[in-house]
């Protein structure tokens, strides 16, 4: 693991709810002296290498990018850890200002504004190493009676959404609060595969020593663009506008790749 770039380091940070790596929603608060009057509340769940708490600090691709944009707006970040489904509810209520790695959907646009897309995110089906499945279609995997671990509240694209709402297959999806928990569901026999971002999936497998237990299948859900998701009920609308403008400039200047490379 490389150290995060100096651009990520805020002059000061108010750190909230840094739970364990398994994504516990139990909140604990650690206050660090802050010097800014503007504090943006960033909701997160552990998703290495995108956002995670390690070595007593928040880090990750999505964290680094937003921290830089927030710093340009003169804002600090406050971090609140919850499962994704709970984070979405908190954005609706205006209790959290921003989430990262979100797909803009019509439903979400009713209560949130989005930055311009800043990176692409695809999904791959991970299966046990001893699995004999060799197809490349999700429907084929489901037709064999297999169950798939997914993260509660995630949007996996229209094709997957159709399966999840299909009368025949809706019960074939096993929800979990985190992607890491979905891997454990496979290990304990509650699911036969996990649908997850490939970068995150490889990270989980490596960190949890599952290299001999799990493998990537040929089922790939095409990449879709993700953005930062800002609550419409936020009281910091002017600062958020500045942050969104900064993000646009970072994308236009090809700075996003630099943050991605820090975690390769």
C-alpha cells in the first residue's frame, strides 16, 4: 500500500465514525482540531482502495480526490461510516453532505445533485475457486439455481436491476451491508458468487487471504460512470458548487488518473 499523496492531507480534519474494517455501523467519534469554518460531511463504507480507514487516517482514491476539491473550497471533511443503504437515507435527510462512487439514477436525483462523472466502475462476478461455471452471462449463472451476493442499496446497472426485480430471480440475490460481507457469505455457503467492482474484489481477496478460495469469472457487467452525490438538503450549497467546479477542473486536467495510480 502506497502512502496517500500530500494533496490529500487536509490542514485539519474532523474525523467521525471510523469503525472496524468489517464496516460496523456503530459510530465512534474522534475530534481533531479544525481551522476551517466549513465542514463537509462525507458518508462512507469501507471499500478498498476507494475509501477506508487505516493507520489512524482516512484514505483511498475517492477520499483523496474529494479532499483535494474540498480543500480548494476552503473546507474540511467530517467522515461518517454507515452501511450504504443507511448512507443513502442520511443524504435524503440532509444529515450527510456527500457520498462517493454513486451512479446517478432518476430516483436518486429526486433528493441529490451529482458532480460530473469522475471515474468508471464495472462489476465482475467472483466465484469459488472450485466452481465449474465457465459461462459469461449472469442469467446463465442464475439459471443454474445459484445465489449472488450483493451490497444493499447498490445500483448495478439496468440489466442486473431487471434480474433483481424478476419474479423468478429476485430471491437469488443475497444482500449484505458491505461487499466484504458478501465474500464471507460465499465462504459460509449462503451465496455462490459475489458481484463487485473488480478492483475492490481483488483488494478484499488479497487482504483476507482468499486467493486460494475465490476467482474471477467471465461474467462482466460493463463499466458505468460514477459521480459524487450531494444532498439537496445540505446547508452548504455554495461550498458544494465550488467543490463541483473543482472536480470538473480535475477531470478536465486528467488529474484523476494520478490518484488512481497511487493505489495500484
